[in-house]
C-alpha cells in the first residue's frame, strides 16, 4: 500500500508539473466562451453500458444547461476520456482530462474501484470528481485517516441508506409492525442494508420477530420460511441478490406465506420474475435510486427527451450522470467562476437542487442526502410506487 | 404444543424432499467408491450437467418431464463413461491420492467449461407441470415435492433391482468385493466400472433435473454444495453401501430442515458438516457399515 501511495504521489507530482508548464500558454483559454467538463467514463470494456448511459445523460443535461448558459451565457462542453472499465486506465484518463483538457470538474468513473484509484489525481489537482454510481463509502472518504476527500462527491446514496429508506416506508406508509429479516451472510451489501433496516424499523416502534441467514447459491429456503411463518410476521425484508431472492419469494408463496416481501436494488433484474414467477411477485417491493416512471415533472421531461434522442428508456446511470452535471453547473453558477477549486467549494454547499432522481444536497462525507424510490412488482412488471424522502 | 408438533411435521416434509435429492447424488458417490475406492468429487458436477441436459431437452426440444429426465439420464451416463475413460482409467493403478486430485481437477474442468459454454448466468427452468398445492390439515406440500419423492423412490428401487437381481449387478458386486478374483472369474472389469459410472451419473442427472424443476433455477456452479452434502450423506450411511446412501441422504435432509426450523438457519451447514466429523470420529464405517479389518 505504501509503495502504491508513493507511486501515486510521483505520478501526481508529474501531472502537476505538466499542468504548470501547460498553464503558461493557457491563460487565453480561460477567457474563452466555453467551459469544459470531463467525463471519465467506461466507454469500452466490461462495464461499457454504464459509461455509455452516463454520457447520454450528461449530454441531455448539458442541452438544458446551455439553453441559458452559465456565467452569463457561456456554454458548457463535455470532453470524454475512455477509462476502459479499468482502474489503471481511469487514472490515466483523469490525468489527461485535468492536465490536457483543463476541465473544471469531472463526472465519473462509475466503478467504485476506478473512482477510488483516480481520486488521488483529482484531489491533488484540486478538481472535483463526481461519481454517478460509485456506491463504495471509500470513494468519498479516505479509509486510512477517515477524512472526507475534499474533491470527491457522489450522486448516488451509499448502500446502507436503502435499509433506512425501506424501514421508514414499511413502518410509516405500509403500517407494518412485525418484520422478519433474511440476510445473505456472504454479502457485505446485504448485511449493511439489514443492519440499517433493523435499526430504523425499531426506531419506528416496530418489532423484528425473526432474523435468519442464508448463503449465496443456497436453493432450499423452505425450512427457514416455515419457521418464519410460525412467528407470524406481516412483512419480510430480504436485502439480497435476485437469484436467491427469486427462490425465496417462490418458496414463500408455495408454503402459503403470503405477506409482503421487500429488498434493495440487488433485486433489480429481468431474471427475478422468471425465477420467482409473476404471480408470486405480487406484493413485493424494492428500494432503488431511480425509476424512469417517477412522476415528477422534471423526470417526465427527461424520459421523453431521452427516448426521443436515444430511442431507449434512461437507466439509473443516465439519470445520475444527468444530475451530477446539474450539480456541476450549479457549482459554477454559485461560485461565479470557472476555477476548479472555487467550483468544488460551491458544490459542497449545494442545497435543494432538483434532479431527475430527486432533490440533492451533500452531507459532510460528500454523500448526497436525497430521496429514494420504491418499486412494486405488479404482475411481474416493475411499477413506480412512491418516492421516499430522507 | 400443537403448533410445535405441526411445525415438526412441516419441517419433516421439507427435509424429506431435500433429503431425497441428496440421496440420489449420494448413491452415485457410494457406487463409485464401492467399486474403485474413488471419492469422485466431480459427481456434483455431473448432477449440474444433468440439470442442463434436462433444461435443453425441455426448452430446445420441447420435451415433457419424463422424456426430458430420461434423455438427461442417458446424456449424463455417457458423460460419466467418458470421464472415467479419459481421466480415471489411466490412473487406475496410481496412488489413491493422485486419483482424488484428478477428480477435483475434473470437477473444476466441468464447472468452468460449462461457464464458458452456457454463461454463468442462472437459467430458469420452464414449468413442465403446474404445481398443485395440497393441504393436509395445517400441513402444506406441493406436487413437485411429491414428484421428487416418488421419482427418487422409483429410481432407488430400480437401482436395487439392477444391483441385486441382474447379472450385471452381480458382476458389479463381485468387482466391488474383490476385483482381482472377479477378473479371474472372467468378468470384464473395465466394462463393469464403465457401467457403474453410467448408473451413478444417470442418478445424479435425475437429481439435477428434479432440482431444476423444483427450484426453477440452475447455474454452472450449482453442483458444488449438493455434491459435498451428498458426500456427507454417503459417509453417514456408510460409503460403499447402497441402502446406506439412501438413508444418509434422507437423514441429512431432515437434520438440516430441523436445524433451520428449530435452531437457526445460520447453523444449518455447520450441522451437516458436524455430522461428518462425528461419524468419522465415532463410527467411521457409517451407520450401516461393519468394521472390516483392512487386508494387509
């Protein structure tokens, strides 16, 4: 780890030096009418769909922003650098965007590992980077000293927040009182969601009547479900991934356990209705960051525009990259400058900014305080149920 | 008290249907061990391959449940024979540990070639028959559980018949008892061993198809855990003894259901492998095994 840090600092020093050299001839550019933002995105490689969606989202957002322009009519322009879905390439892309293209702020990378790797570069250069979907807490907080990385933000909430959201939804909106929890013991994601769910569900004055565990690749849940049925819960929380969740829902219905079942965005897959069966899925919910069926005016326009331009429904990557772009534009407007450091300071103070995925503000760890959506399955189809504010 | 009793019987139903799958896989383990003293760790993967044969038979060929299960058993039997021919026969006289390592290699080979061929994504088995739910008072069972139980019983009876009452079965028992003496009596050992692999693999494949129908989801790594559990079941009943494997499978399934139902689901696997340790410590020959002194 030490050696990696050393390598990083050498690289960073190199970048800064290059930046300083290039800066000599660049003073004219700052006065130009175009402000550049960077997209450090996964345009090729294993996660290419993430980067392509994000780029689409950013471009749509820029269309809106450029109708008025920023700083009295200046246009904002996107420069994309392909990080090939790799952490090491993300580092290079970040260097290129900052030193060559002189961007004011960067959107990306989406992958947590890539965002963590490149954070050293943009922090040293004092340029903001907003990851649309990097959910790992370490993206914005340095795990070595527990300090917030000053120039890293994210547009998504971190995983455990979904547990909190579901607890409030179940207790307040659905009026559930007795929950059973089934945790995937092999996944940190599942444990994190379950912990936060339990804490907040109890806070609402409700009970957790059973806590059971399973492992990834388990196939038989009937014994556990029979036990859960005997304690008579009105709600089961299963924050797992779709493969096991599908079997759990199917088998719960088979033994006549007809209560509501809910989980997190690990459920979000077209395979779920196939595994569980459409009928069994009725009365199940999951929390997610974004639903294209969200009924807000802003989102309706976004979805219509997106469909017109790209002939597809926007996914969560497009929506969050869109919102990240709005955050940067707001930062530029609020600081009345195109200087990266000033923009970053303004971004940290952004409040009540309306994005397509809900209202955005940042906490002291640079995680957004924002609303989540609850999606219900009706006859095997994902249907927007409601939006829950934090 | 009533609800506790009701819980007990419901868990018994769950346990027996799970246990009959373990029993089907354990049978193959035990037969192969009985005949060439090899713990065939690739056996769980044959079960996976059987599930995929069943999957393609129903989705691509549009076959019904029974033709699909027969086709899958035949396909897996051929795969079993090929594996024995290619991987184990050349090692017949090698030290036992070398063959064991080969078996683990074959297991990985099957798992990862399947990932390459059919992708690691789980597949959903088509509904080959609509499940009906039966209520016996407060107890619930569905038609799939009954199908699993009945198919497992039919297959086990058929196997017992083959082993005990046919000429081929007699040859298998002879080879298992003393291979050299059997050879002297004019029994073609290679053919008998091939047949054992074919039978064992066919049973595992039947288990795979039943699981696919029951749980509705199959993937290339699905054989790992059931393979290990079936190994425990075989050891529990006494490895090499056919009725022992059936008994071991059912006991293991019921114990798992009871542990998840009355203690905690977290202890379920601990209980299964705890049984293995206890058996090895106190009755290494298994429940039905007699302590036989090794011939030196």
